[in-house]
C-alpha cells in the first residue's frame, strides 16, 4: 500500500462496518497528521453546490 497523500483515491474495504465510509470511494484533497479533507465520489449529496 502506498503513502496516503492529497490527490489519491481511497476505496473502502468491502467489509468496513463504519456507516460513514461503507462502500465509499473518496478523493483525498488534503491530508495532514491532525486532519484530512476529501470528497465522497459515489454518493449523492442532497444539496446543489453552486
């Protein structure tokens, strides 16, 4: 497994039980030791982003 850095796509393991990340595909925008920021690519968001 490679280093986790910004610009990577993360794919959840098939049996991950955390409902926040279950079956998720995430584009990692920023990763720091104390926090990370990313977008879930395979779920609809109920609000339009303008």
